[in-house]
C-alpha cells in the first residue's frame, strides 16, 4: 500500500462522496476519445476516467472542447474502449506537496516513485498556477555561492535569477545540473526530470546526484515512455512543489531537465487537440506554455521566498535559433552555452564562456570584481579570435601584445572554468586574479 491506512481510507471516502458528471464515448481515434454529454460540465485540463465494459478503467484528460463534443487524450493505450462507454469527469487534479518530500522521488501526480509511503501535504495546489503578479514581486536578490569558480565569478547567479542551459545531447547538461543541485546555496532543490529514459532517471538519482545531492532535493519525474500529458504535467508539478517551499519563505533552486521535452510533450497534446503546427513544427501555444512555466520561477511575491531556476534546453548542433531556445532566451536573465568541441577535449563543464552571459552583472559584483571579469573576457576573446592561427603555428609571438597575454593566461583560465569552489566567492575571485596575473 502506497499510503498510510488512514489516508487511503480518507481518500476513498472522498471519492465515494463525490458525484461526477458522466458522459458517453461516441468516437475513438488515435489516442483521442470524443465524448458526448459533457460539454456543459467539463473544463479544459480536467482529469477524466473512462469505464470500459470489460471493467477496465482508463485515465485521461480533457484537451479540447467543441460544440457537442469533449475531446479526451488518454494517459496510455486505449485498447478496450468502445462506443457508449461511460466517462466520468473528475475535475482538475492538483498536487499536495509536503515538507517531508525532501529526499524523495515523486511522479507528476504526487505519488511516490521510490517505493516508500509518501505523505500528502496540507494543501491541494493547482499545478497550472499563474505566475506571481509583476507588481507584487521582489527584485533579484544577492549573489549565491554556487560551488563552482566560474559561476561564482564570470557567470554569477543571484537569488531569483532564471538562466537557461543550452547544449546538444551528451555535452554535460545533466551533470552540470547535478553539480548545481549539490553546490548552489539554497534551502531546497526541486528537480523536474522530463522525458528521460527510465535507466537515465535511475542513473541520475543514484550516481550523478548520489545520497549527498538527494539529501536536500525533491525530484519530480516523468519518463519518456509516459504519455505527453504526464510529461508536460511534470514541469508544472515540479514548479508547484517549488512554490510550496517558496511560500514558506524558503530559497528554492529549481532545475528543469529539459524544457525541450516539456515543449515536445505540449506539442503532442496540442496537435492531438487539433491545434495546427507552425513555428518549425511547434503549435503557436508553445511559446505561451514555456514562458508561463518560466515566469512562475524568480523572485516570489512580497513575504515569500525566491525560486532561482536553471532550465536546460537541448539544441541540435549549436542552433540557438531553435524554437524552444529562442522562446526561452527572451524570458531569462542569462544563458549558459555548453560546447561539444570543449567537451570533446575533456574540459567539463564545457562552458563556451564567450557565448554565455549572466544578466545579473554588473550589479552582482563589486567594481574591482567587474574589472577582473572584463579582463578575463577580453583575454578569452582575443585568444578565441586568434585560436586558428595559434594552433596552425601561424601566429608569431610579439606581433600583438593582447594575443601574447591571452596565450600566457589561457591554460590557467581554461582550468579555472573547470574548477570546483569548495570555499567562497572571494576565494574564487582570488583564484581568477591569480590565473590572470601573467597577463600583466
Ligand atoms: N564534470 C564532468 N566530468 C567528466 N565528465 C563529464 C562531466 N560532465 C559530463 N561528463 C561526460 O559527459 C557525458 C554526458 O553528460 P550528461 O550530463 O549526461 O550530458 P547531457 O545531459 O547533456 O546529455 C557523461 O556521461 C560524462 O562522460
Ligand atoms: Mg541529460
């Protein structure tokens, strides 16, 4: 039994007591089911259950409302559903996060995925909550410790900041997110794992995160074999868990891996509901879905905490014009680009610093710190422009003092980007200054 006896009983009593509107199946398509008799009673996003004559029950969700018909998309296969089967509308399904969820893995409906009983929290929350009103929101907060030299200095992260992490597959997104989960200063870490394979989920929890990372984390997961409804809901449910902690005044670190899978799940649902595709295969509502998810993170309303967020985006090659990347970039306060060539030469995290920015600068750093950041960027830029020549042996030492300086500091600067920061931001800046010293 997944829940304690009393809670199970209470849940059953609640079910028995409710009278739900009932309709009838009149058409069964490719995963979608048309139902009559519910148009006046159903709401977009309602959960529903189909009672097949065989006795089997199928969970589904209302994805479109038309004159005379309600369209459902089932969570799984619908073999066995027939014309005339009864359909019960259950209303919106919330999630009731509890403080005891820290250290646990849950599904997008708030059920345990780690085989142990899970407590329901005190309040049923809407998984599709609106972002806080702009006027009630606090400002970006102070710089947080990140556990990594590069994010303590060149790409600082402040409380309530939202950044994107853009990379192709296998370049190190999940590994970097796990480093954040372990190293970034926060009260609670909430991680949405959307559309990974089951094996990847287990590996992420057991190896990449480990007991140390899990100690202050809640993972909300939907694997790739689950329906697009469940995968999309995973992003919402995880954000709802983050809001639960934020509303208690906590500083929450929210990590989503990946927004691309969230957008793909939305695309599947929207296309099944009859929305046309545009925007390189994505339906027009995709932009709104991505932005409203991202907008829920950030500084909380007055009197609450903050949700600092990192959203990973899968980009093919380094195509930053790819629709999901393009939509997200506009709403974020910074982006980190990982580069396959850097990963291939073995430097992790494979951050392409020249293409990465944190919009919390210059405010997040002191004037001397900003001067150091500016110097590092200038030298990295000079090296980058001359790199082909340098590697081809075509650069003659002494012909450009800036490039000479860049060549002198490059190995130390490249190493710096890979370094953990076991201490404090001030120590990270001291190491940066040391790496830059040979430039004079
Ligand atoms: N910090 C690191 N140190 C060493 N190897 C790493 C590091 N980060 C990533 N890798 C290598 O890159 C591979 C892919 O990383 P992963 O985080 O799973 O990428 P993604 O999530 O972008 O697909 C890992 O299996 C590992 O071999
Ligand atoms: Mg990954």
